[in-house]
C-alpha cells in the first residue's frame, strides 16, 4: 500500500510539473507571437 501511495504521489507530481511546464511554454509562445506582431 505504501508503495502504491508513493507511486501515485510521484505520478501526481510529475503530471503537475509537466502541466506547469506546458502552460509556461504555451504562455511564452503567445508572448513571443504578440511581441513579433507589435514590432
């Protein structure tokens, strides 16, 4: 049971980091596009 809980915790952490990285890169891409359009 402990191992399963640990695996779930690691999976949750991994998914959260992956989602955060995706959102950050997505926001960065949009920012880049906007700055290119303005200049």
